[in-house]
């Protein structure tokens, strides 16, 4: 009458990365700042520049998502032909093993390029030290599981207990 059903999922992580992830100003479209450099507030053109973290233009798929291990458990018990109980526990273990990139976050499992038409990284338009943290990196958390099919964050522990009553035979 007892059933125990564990489930385990392991993903080694897919690839992401783009040579067009780090924007920069085109120096020939900027006014001089008077000190031999460009006044970046006057630039009218942009180009993509090498990723400051890798020191080069990133290849497509240059980076790997964290690997992920998830464990769940379901326990059922048949008290009688008319009464069954089940407890389902998900997220007993949900671990994302980061790769050591500058933009890694411990509770995030999926990364991608920033949506450049909406929120591009700072590139060389301002010093990284003064940039908002969300714009300091060419890649960031990707939480839209509608596009990826994966939940981008670690899943918290959840439990559901059900009791099923069937009419007598």
C-alpha cells in the first residue's frame, strides 16, 4: 500500500553569448572633451566593442549556463480501497552550480544577453564603478521561462498533501 517515487533532474547547462553584447561609442562621432579624449555625452554613433570581462568579442555560445540538479519526492499510502493519501514534495534539492562568471548570482540558473533595445549594458559610455549594477555586465539573469522553457531561479521547497476518498464498492 506504500509507494515512494523520487524524481531527479540534471541539466549540464546550455550555451549563451554574443559578439554583439557590449556597446560602445564611435569616437569619430563625438566632440572633443578638451583633454584629448571624447566627450561621450555628444556621441552620435555606436559600435560594438570587445567584452571588457573576456577582453575580446565573445563568440556565439561562448559561455555555459550553470549546471542544475533538482530532486523531488512523492509518497503515497493506500489506507483502504476507499482512502488514499499522497504527499508531494518539490524542490527538496534545487542547486545551480555557477561557472564563476562576473555576473553569476547564487540563486539564478539561466543567463542571457541584456535586451539591448531596451536596457543595454553601459559599455564604455561610463565607468563600470559608477554604473548601476544591472548594467555593469553584458549578460544577466534571464527569468522569462516562457521563452526558455526553464525556470530561471532556484525553486523553493513546496509540499502538497492530498487525501482521496472513493465511494464504497
